[in-house]
C-alpha cells in the first residue's frame, strides 16, 4: 500500500478501493486529496463535488470527505455515490 496525492477535480481516476484520508489546500492553486492505495489495483473513475459554506445542495447520494479553508472561504468536498462511469 502507498499514499498517493490527487488534485481535486470533478472526476478523478484512482486505484479501486482507494481510501481517502484527507483533503487539504496544498498551495494557493491546488487543493489535493491524499488516499491510501494499492498501486497494482485496477483504476476507476470517481466523481466529487465542492460545496461552499451556505450553498444549497442535495445531500442524497453524496459522501462527505472533508473541509478546508481557502483564504476567507471554506469549502466542503463530497464524493458522488453510485457514479455511473466505471
């Protein structure tokens, strides 16, 4: 097992069963997810959404991943559950 870093995007390809351990702003341009992965595992696409504090959203079929602060803004990362692309 290894820990890999992925830049936060709407769709991220990562090894199957990757276990996300944190989301943090790395610098003023990059927010990243760190995950424990099996580097030999087949890859899969996973979908994420970033929600700002105070924004309306539908929490169904979303799994909370983490929160980070970017200057005066606070963001919340959710994974879309049952994302259809495999």
